[in-house]
C-alpha cells in the first residue's frame, strides 16, 4: 500500500502523519507510528471487542475500544475473533473460545466480547488460527492452543489445550495454519508439517497423520506456498531456487494440473518456470491460476466458467489463456484478471459484481481506472469480490459484496453490492484481508487510520 509519509486528507478522515515499513512476513504494509486498529461489518461472537456481539457496524469502530498503537492485528479463526499484539508485547484476544483456542487457560466454550489479556510477552502473529486452534509467537518460537483431535497442535498427542504450549525444539519464521494440518517454515524455506494428512496434503510421501513436526518430503526452498483452500487437502508451492511449481494432495477435479485426477502425497513438479501465483486466499473451489514464462495458465474445477476458457468443462491439465495478463486472482466462483494496461476483467459466477450470471470468458469490469500491477490485487472479505489499487488516483477500490459494510468502511453504502469499483473510505497503512489462510468473512479491518 502507500509507503512513506502520508499527510493526505480524505472526506471524513483526519490528517495523518505516519511512517510505514514493510513487514517481511506479510504481503501488506504495517503502520510503525501512530496507528490504531479499526473494524467494521458483522460483530459475530463479539470479535470487535467493545462489550457486545451480533450487531453490525457500517462505520469503523476502534477494536477493543483501545486507542493505542498495535504491532500486529489479525483474525482469530476466521470471523470467530481477533488478536492484537501491542508494542509492549502484550497479546489481547476477543471472540470465540472453542476448545480453549484463545489461550487464557479457560477450556469452556465462551465468547469474549471485550479483549482478554493472554499471560506472557508475545511477538507478531505469523499464522493466525483456523478451525478452533491458534498459533502464538515469541520471536521465532511457536506455541499452539485449542483443538487437537488430529494432532494439529504438534504436541505429540491429541489432547486439546487451553494455554499456549511451545512446539519444542523448533524455530520457525512463519506458518500456514490450515484446518487440521499445519505447515511451518524454517528460515530458508524448508517446511515442517504435522496434523491430519488428508489425501497426502502434508507432502510426506504417505498419508500418515503426525502429532509432532516432521520434515516435508524433498529438499525444496519454498518462496511461495499456497493452499487451494484451507481444509480441502490441496497444496501448491513455488521453489524459490529453481522457479519450479509443485502441487500435491487432493485432486478429484484435476486441481493439481498434472493431467489426471489422482491424489499425490508428495510435491509433483509442473512444467515450466513460474513467476507468479495468486496471493493467499480462502476461496471455496478447486481451481488454480498462475503465470509461467509471461503467460497465464488455469486448471481445475470450471463449474461457473471461472477458468475463462469459453466453456464450463473441468481441466486437469494447464490451459494457456489467450491475451496478456500481469496478475490473476481467484474469488468465490470466479477469477479476476489484470492486463498490461491496468484494465481488469472477471470470469465465472459473479453474484456480487453486477453481471449476475456466468461468464466463461473474461469480461471487462466497468470503469476506466488504470490499476497498478505492482500493488495488491486481491480478494476481500472472504471471497465475495476484490480489491484493486488505482495508479491514476492513488486510492484503493472495492468491487463485489459490501456485506454489512465490512469492506468499504462507508456507512452510506450499508449492505450493498458494488457492481463497479467503489472507493474504500479512509487512508490505510494496512487494509486487512486475512492472515495465513484465515479470512474475516463478514468484516474487515484497517491499521493506521481514523474515520
């Protein structure tokens, strides 16, 4: 997002004077000075932390009522809750405490609509939580809490825990926290895995589940690592040393792109040298898109025409897309494309984008904005639409569902569908999508702005 000193004044937004720095473990910017967390949308399970739950907020509210700077904010189990680390290393959490996933030594199922302080000193979160488990960090030491039925806490047993427990002897840079499986990265790219090994999703050359970390099969140094959808058992990895793309796990509609529907329990190489995989998403569906040798390819499920190849037949092998595209990103039932001139196109079943019908070939989105291909090109609010950055205006725009006004931060918009790109209200150093495979579902979050 915008990097440097920002003093721009926007309607309804106070003048900002903030310094931004790039946080190496995330794809977005995090405010270093003067930032605060703001949320809007559906306050399910009391995630917003101001003492109530279940209502909607179409104007931003300060998360937890705590007007302070945050080192890190992230979702806790999708829309179940949130967690924030302040600059003193205090960890605060709100929302759903299923199986003790909040980590405050309470195992009862209870909602916390006000921030709960978790004992200890913690560093930035690098994995969020998913399916009733949470990761906690002290520097590069990882701790887990919550549900452990498949050994996904990595504690060499299947007992759930309501307090953060260290992953003994392992130092990690970050993790991908999927439903019943975990993938944690050493500094340098190797991956340790544990938990359920559904269709070989752990990539260990078997389908054995593990309750403690084991090294993944092969000697890959992953620069990009993507689940097709958390919990569905399909994974993709881009080897930073070779530029080779690999896929493994569940493959019932050809989503691995290797010409069959056979599951694989180890990383299988796809042909070519690859330069781009979509940013992390939590999209419902079994297809993938990527850029190889400057050309765009798609494969997998094509129920709604989301592959953009002119029909709705699934593709188990990679298909070259006509045209020149600089970026591709999946969303629910569809795919968005950006060409070299900054024009955006979409395909698939576009419930919330104004087309309200299947489009099996790319259709240009309304408007004449020139979108910046170097900036985020992402899905927003689970999977209902996308976010793009205009090089002409220097502002971010949303299209698709503005469910409970959680995307545009605009009380006038309310619960509407934005069929044309709509300005996101505010000036944000970080506009939240999700973290490590976790999505916000019905609400959105920003850092470093006031409205």
